[in-house]
C-alpha cells in the first residue's frame, strides 16, 4: 500500500504557493485568504479540511449568525430563569422542577435523505439522539417533521418509504418511542425533501454535562464505532450546497457524503455513556456528528481553559489508507469524545469494556492555547481552536423583500368559487379529508414503535406527543412540532408566529404547560436576497412571538440551500414546543367518546380566513393572500384554560383546529375516539366558513355534563369566546352536521385512512 504524503505544518510553511483545492471544499477565496492570515502560512491538507467543514454554512452559521442574535436580544431574564443550557450547546436544557431537567432539540438531515433516503434519515435520528446524550440525559423519545414533493410523484415514492423505514429502523432498534412529527406534501419539496429529527431526554439537574476540555493533563478518549470513509463532506458537500436535480443519477451520486448508521452500536453507546455519567468519570463530552473529529476536538478545546494535543495514529479506523484530512472530516456515526481525568481513565475504560464499546485515548489537554494534531510522527494541524470552532466568517447577506410578495398577497381566495349547497359541502369535506396532507398518517407512524419503554402517554394522531419521566409522581413532558409553510410563504413574520402558536396550542391541548422552544429553520440559498428576507422575518417573528408568550428559544438548527437549481422550497421554520405536566394521568386525549351526551364546545373565534388554506390548495390549486391573524395573548389564555381544565378534570377530550379547520377536527375526533357526534353550526354564519376556515386560536373540547357550567363560566370570566357546537353520541355511529350532511364513521374512516396506503403500499 502506498503511504500518503504527509503534509506537515513545516512543509506548508516552506511551500506557500502550493495550489490547494479550497474552492472544491466549499471555501471562498476570501475565506481561504483569512485562514492563511490566521496561520501565517498556507494550511496543511488536514487544516484545510478542518476549516472547510467547520466554516461551512451548516457548522458555522455564517449567513445566519447575525440574525440569530435577535433571539438573545429579545429574551428577558424571566424567560431564561429556568434555562440550564441554551443556544450554542449541543441541546437546550430546561429545569422543569422536582429536581428534573429536560433537554430537547430538532435538527435537519435533508440533503443526505434525498441522496440515500434510508441511511440519511436513520443517521439523522442517531445524530440528534447523541446531541441529547452529550448533555448528560437519557434520550426518551423522538419525533420527525417530514416534508416531501407531491404524494403521487415517482420520486416521492422513492424517497418517502426509505426515509420512513430509516427513521423506524434506527429509532425502533434504540428502543425510543416516536411520539410526534408531521408529514407534509408540496411540489416545492420535490427535489429537496425536509427530514428533521427531534429528540427529548431527561436527567436530574445535577447530572448536566457540557462540551468543554479543561484541566491540563486530562485525557481525550474517543469511544464508540471506528472511523471510516462514510460521511466525508457531509456538512460541506451536502448540507451547504444546493442540488442540481440529478444527484441520484448514475455517475453523480454523492453517496460517500452520506453516513452509515448502526443503531445497535448506538444503543450500547447510550448505556455506556449513562454509566460513565453516573460514576462521574467525564469532565467534558462531545458527540461526533457534523464535521466529525474536526468539530469534536476544536469545540472541546475552544470551550476549555487550555489547548489540546491529539495523535491521529491512535484513532481506530475501519478503512485502509485514510489520510489525516479524511480521518478529521469523517462523519462516521456512533462516536463520542470525552475529557477524562488521568486517575479515572482505567475505570472509564473498564466501563467501556463492560459494554463492549471500543475506547481509545487519542490525546490530552495541554497548558497552551493551540490545537495540535499529529499523524505519522508529523504535526499536521497546529491552529488556535477558537478560529476553527467559533471564529469563522460572518456574512451580512443582502436582504431584499421579493418583488412577487405584493402580487402574492393581493391574490386572495375571496373570488374562488365556494361550495354552498349541502351536497357541495359534503363532497368538499370528503375530498379534503382524503387529500394527502389531511389524510391519516397511520401508514407512516405504524412503522414506528410509539409505545416502547412503556412511558408514552400520547402519540400520533394526538396533537402532541407526551411521555412520563417520573414513575413515582407521574410528572411528564409533551412536545409538538409545527409549521404551515404556505402561511410562512404568504407572510414570513406572521406565518412563523402562527407556527409557534400552533405548536404551543398543541402542547396545551394535551394538558401540558408550554415552557420552551426549539427550531429547525429550513430555507433556500442564503445568497438569494429574497430568501434572506424570508429568513430574517421568520427569525423576528419567532423571537417576538416567544417574548410575547414568555417562553425562551433554547436552541435549534439552520438549514440553508434547500432548493433545486434556482427553485427554493417554501420557507419552513419548524417550531418545536416543550410542555410540562405535573401528572400524566390528567392528560387530555384527542378522541371523543367517554360518555354519551357530553357537550362539544368550540373555544375561540372563527373568521372568514381561507387564504393559504388546504381548501384553496386542494380544490383550486391556489396559494395567495394573507395568512390568518394570530393573537398570542389569546393563545396564552387559551393554553391556561386548557391546562386548568386538565388539572381539574373538566375536559374529557380536546383537539386543536388547524389545517382543514373545524371539519377536519371533527372527523379526527370522532374517528380517533370511534364515537359519533351531533354538530349544530351557527345559523348566523356561512356553513362553509365555519367548517373550513383555518382561523388560529381555536380548540374543540368535550366536556362532561357535570362540568359544563363550571368550565364555561371559567371561559366567560376570563374572556375566552366559546360556543356550544354539539354533543357526543356513541350510539349513532355517525358524524351528523345538522343542516349539512350525515357521515357514517365507516365512510369517514375509508376516506381518511385509504389515501397513503393506496399511494405507497
């Protein structure tokens, strides 16, 4: 085997004019010049690899950092008083009381999942789980917001089944319930699906761990899987570049950039880490995800109080002939990097051996301020670690409101023909219920284990997922992810506030108090001033909304370059909300059916708001106008009333109104509960508007007859509009909307459940 040429720092200093492939690695000429200025020479091959992946859009946030600062500018001390770790850490951590802390985060694995759907999605789950693990928590559950091209498109039939199988295959093997997420179809995602992954974990407050390398002489231990050639360039080639549209064709596959996952290795790695934490054997820890060892070593050193030396010859490999640059850039999965006191190394290694986890000491913390990496007896990296991890370029990209925005908002749905007769309303309801975006997602979620470990309290098709974290007290948490990208496209600021409001409302609909926010901001290329305008408005909408609701943004992810050629996806800032419930036995289920004669109440106000609605899209192929108005003070009040109703046993079911309006909420409530209902619409309002409007701030609740007066008096006293809209009727076997139509439950179930199986089985 040929031994590769060692590109040492001495050789780099002696050959300043040697051409280097910085453009191919995603660096601009200015960025390359800045690296040379930092080092006082040209970089070695290994250093160039490190800077290229760490200064990529995915790792450095170079186009978004200026805008993301707005989250900090708008956060008040009160909002952050329960935060134990926030933006900049592997995941946000919140103190939820009784000595418990919860950590959660959502990230993207979009481009890898298009190139190789199964492994791209599987390793997206694996990566977010390790982020949670790195905080010192036991991962408890996952959720996956997904978006694809048209449901009947051939490429969707290639991508979606592989993505779903990857998520299920990896998560099921880990023994983590998948409790939520979304599945959305739209033509803009045809060449660029969105595969976002959320994980939530819990720990005792005192068990929090952070990523830092401190203590001169402390050892750096790499443990988990061996390092291979998979995933090289994942954050620079895939996540920080646009697709031309033929990445999966012969000769153009970017498969080497897609990681390969092994969930069984990750499962023992999880248990190994938790035992290491319990025995207090870890000073600092970092998972190896995007940018691999380049990220782990530079970030640990940058966050520490000294330098670091690393010997790449000690790194266990699973491929022959790897160069130093490849070892540093590899994104092979199931790996962690820990800082360990010398006195604890033997016990650390013993724990790893117990779990059959490969562990190798690869370096130590030094008293200097440099990250020095050697290979084959030569120094191949000698850099200030902060310049790699935290001092990458920061761009102030042009921000310009697109020319089409005024035309888009002027094209309202007001002039679209609306159904007026009972027959037309009946046909419209069935057509929407069976449309891919409103149809049951059971074909997807049935491939996930939603109840493994026995602590799942609510899962899809509930509005939010909920898990118990303390078996003694019943304390639990709920999570929901939401984004109506049609609304964001119409108005990025208001659309993002609507996404926040819906996720917030969904958590409260289950009976949990919303306490924190994470996000995954999926947008097109930042080099497009119109995309940057969408991004800036979305960030401001989310930050201002969180300030109004009084809950903090604990962290998240930015995913740019989500477009095919010049065509960007609809702006999709996915918002995740975490809620806390004191006792999960007080949760509010989604389906009605507890008792005959229970009252159905519609909380909130319904307005003629059909712009951007599912009805406009499905029936007329129309997208234009302005999204519904959102009143976050009213959303906060609504949440408080739902939580009070849950705590005091006044509600037997609740379901929020969003896509598809009241009609969709009624159909899902009766089908999930397998129970009939009689509904009486307001005679003074257009039945079409009542059934299909997508006004925000509304929830359908079922109230026992004994609690109806107490609950409605509470709503009235606090100023929350409500209307009695029907009764539960278990014996009827039908949904009767008086004056419109009667739908048998079997008829509705066939319409709702048959769409995705017909497309993908």
